[in-house]
C-alpha cells in the first residue's frame, strides 16, 4: 500500500534507514537514558474545545493541564 504523506503517521518505520546506514560510526555517540528525563509537550486548545476542556476540568476539580495529562496517559 502506498504511503500518503498527508495522512500517514510521520515518520514511518524505515523512513530513515538509508540515512542511518550512511552515517560514519565515528560520528555516532551512544548515551544511556535517564529515568529522570522529562518531556514537555505544548498543547493548544481553542474555541469550543477549550471551553469544554475548562468545563470538564472544573467538574473534576482539576486544572485543564491535568485533564490533558490524564487523557494522554490513558491513550
């Protein structure tokens, strides 16, 4: 099946295989991960969606960011 760059998730598995194979090993550094590493994601919600999010958060006694975080964790 052909990839559709407008609707398929980006990147797809294998998209960068050729580029990764072409990198000289001397240019690659490996680092161990950290359990304390954090990722910050900025989510913009506007209009009716923002109003619904505010309403839902108020009903739950939470901040809108807490509701979004819970949705992401449960996804």
